C-alpha cells in the first residue's frame, strides 16, 4: 500500500513514528510538506504537483496539518479527497476540530458536557462575563494562531483586562473558559477508528497552573472509566475524526470535554503507556483503503433539544461555578 503523510517535516517525532510503523507493515511511505504541494483546477480536471512535478498516485493520506498552515493545508487535503484518495481525517473534520468555539457548540448541542465557556467581541463584555466561568483565574484561548502559543491563564481581573484589550486590539478572536483546579483529573484519550485505545492523565510541573504536554507536564498511563471512554468516543464521532486526542476533565467521575485535537502528539503518550500508538493508525488506514466505512462525517447541525424556559423579570439566571479546565497542547504537523 502507498501511504502519504502530509507533514512539514519527516523529522517531526509523530511523523517519524508513523513512517516507522508503516514500513514495519511493508507499506511504501512518503512524507510531503503541504506547503510544497501545488494544486491545479480548470473546471474539467484537477491535478496535484510537488515542487512543480506531478505527484504519483497514493492509496491513502494521513494529514498532520500544523495550525499555522491550516487554510492552505486543508485545501491540499481536500484536493486529495477530490481525487478519490482514502483519508485518515477529512478536511471538514479537521476544520471543525480547529474551530474551538464551533466544536464546543457542536458537542454541547449533542449532550456532551463541556467547561463553562464564553465568547464575545468586546473586552468589556468579556470582563463582565467572567463570573459565568467561575471567576478568575480563567483560561483564555485564541481562535487562531499556533496552538502552543494560543493559550494564556489570567489570574486576576487586572491581568485579564490587559490581556483582552491587547488580544482583541490585534483583531484576534478568543474564548474564555473556566480553569481546572488540582481536585479534577486532566485526561487525554487517543481515539482511532472510533475506539479509545489509550489514555493518560496529566500532572503539571510543580509551581505551574497549566496542564500541558508542551510545557512539560508529567504523563501517567491510566484506565478509562466507562463514562470517560464513551464521552471521548462520542466526541470524536461528532467532530468526524478517524484519529483524535480528546482532552477532558474528570470532575468527581463526570467527564467534561474541552478540546478535540486532530493531530495528536504520539511519542509522549507512547512513553507513558508503553504502547505502540502509531501502528493502530496505520491499521486504520489499511481498513479505509479496503473499504471500511468511515467513523462519521462532522455533524454540523444542532441536535433537537428542548430549551429551558427563559428567566422571568423576577428571576435571575443562575451562575454555575465549577472546576476550571486545563490547558491542552495542540499536537504537531
């Protein structure tokens, strides 16, 4: 089988692991930098080129699109799809996972619990809404830019106001979420082909608020509860991903999803669990080439839910305070 991985470099650890796993199963592996792929359309035909040379056919594509090249990279993924190539993660599903607020809206509309989240375009409005996410400290996430630089923790109203004015003044959009405390469990679940195959819990370095792989959190293998497993698998199906890392908080046995990642980092989880996590991805690629049904396509419409009655003038909406979620890493491409 001919396998193509879209990644900025073959030396990226997760990309290297996928190449090793594919070769171990006697596949022909090829890594392409999506920025060096050219696309041609003329209304009647379509073609792909790499460094201006026409690309040889491939059986399956494994996208590892970095957030910094999201728009161009997803156009390349879509061009492969138009050519009939089997995909491990479609462009539509990757785009849904990258739209943080849209993916949270989708999950919430279909009954998956999420951390309290607010989004507004005005800094003053966001500051006034901080009570809706449990008060400071809060987690602030940029809705564009590289994932590893797109998250900040604001520990006071003063720091929050300064951060909001600076970020919104630059034209960036953001969401604000409740922030996790040490009493909650921060979990990352790797889901492949609709099944959760591995999980780790993350512990921050001493003296740091944020839980994140990039900042050096300690990872420990763990067994998933039935609720954690079901939540991670349902979230992945809703977003439409074949391969995903689902980041969730477990608050007294109740999982809350705060992010779904389409290009999860593999070596860190492999080291923590002692498992080969690259081979299941290659096996899923084999299944898709053989005609296996995709997990799903993104469900872009809202679920049919009954909305609670709006509060009357004599009632005030209740503000639910709860644990605040951890910061997640965004994988690599």
